[in-house]
C-alpha cells in the first residue's frame, strides 16, 4: 500500500516507479534499491520498528 504522504510502499519502502520498473531493473539496480530501503523507511517513519533487518 502506498503512503499518500511519503509516496512509499508502507511495507517495503519502494516508490511507485521502483515497483513498476522492478522487473526491468538489473540485479545490480535492484540490489542498490534494496540497500537504500532500511534507511529510507527509518526516515519516512521515525520510531517505527522495521519488520525485517
């Protein structure tokens, strides 16, 4: 579910564009996005515990 304020998926932290392009991204591009997700979620939702490391 995309958060209307942040524009991020509330579960994984990806943007609408990242979700839409996911299948066409290279493995390196997907890994780069995934590496950024924990910090992105921490910034978007301070104080919320992450579901996964």
